[in-house]
C-alpha cells in the first residue's frame, strides 16, 4: 500500500508593507552669504593698530593726566573705528536679509523688502517705506566709471573683430566678456563690485519674496555694545578737559 505524497503548500500572500513614518531629515540649510567692504576692513585694522600703539605708549610713558586722557580717547575712538570699518556687513540667505550697520542691526524678511535702490548710496526699502542704508556696500563712482570704460573698450574691440571671434558673434569667446591684453586674455569687469552685489540681492529678492518662509516682521536692534564704550569715553574726556 503506497502512501500519497505530500502536496506542496501554497505560498502565504505577502503582507503589504506600511509606509515608513520615520521623520525625514530637514532640507540642508546653507550658510549666509556675507558682503563686506575689503577697503574698510583694511583701513580699520590700520587705524586700530595706530590708535593702540599711540594710546598704549601714552598710557605707559605719559605723566600727570596724560594716561587718563589717552584712556578716554581710546574708549571713544576704538568703538567708532570698529563701528564704521569692521562692523558693517550684509548677511543674506533664502529667508531674510540682515543688515549690520555701525549702530543698528536690521533684519528684513524678503517678503517685507519693497525694493533695493542704488544711487549715491545703496539702500533697502521695506514695505512701510522705511529706508536703511547698506554701509557694507558703499558706492564707488570711480569703480563705476572704470567698469563703464572697460565696457566701452570691449564694445569697440568687438566692433573691430579683435575679440578672437567672428563679427557675427558666433565665434569662440563671443559674449564671454574678455579682452586681449599684452599678457594674454584678461577678464574685464562688467559692473562695479557693489553694483554686482546689489544685482545678486535683487535676484534673491525676486526669487524668494513670495515664499512662506520669507515672511515676517522687520526688526531693528541698537548696538549698545558699540555705543556704550564710546559714550563713556566721551564723558570721561569731557570731564578731564573741564577739570584741567
């Protein structure tokens, strides 16, 4: 008597997998772009070095009221030098524009920025019409004239076919913004540096002004850490001069 062979069992249906409920990592946030004036930074370092050298020498070697006068002058001068040279900066990200001026810090969400103006000074205007000057982006009329002359020179060379391309603009280097010099090909400035920075700010404003994360209120904070020591130095200097 033969026993029946066991039949293979049907495979169990696979259970549907539930979607993962684990929190997703936040989108990466990039560091702020920072705009500053290299000339102001260099000038501020030199002024601080000169003030420190003269002030410390007067405090150490001076007699009578001289050390106190030197201390008062340093308390007054050093914060002002820092405020107008090292401190100004403009910080930019996708959500807001932060302007650090000599004695104030203004935070403007892109949704509150009405316009960015360039004239004899660069400034930002908020939705209420208040204007804030961008100390970190000073206007240089000389740089504008230099860039304009470079553009005129490139246009003249392009008209004479001296840019290494054909006159129809389809040759290599057409529209690249280069010029031929004695040392080879050199890049010509299309715009002054601060004007280029303002163009970048306007581009970011146009792209991010309507985003939900770029809304909010404009905040203004006074830099008491700068104004305080300067006021103390000024008062001390007045007292010393009055007593003497």
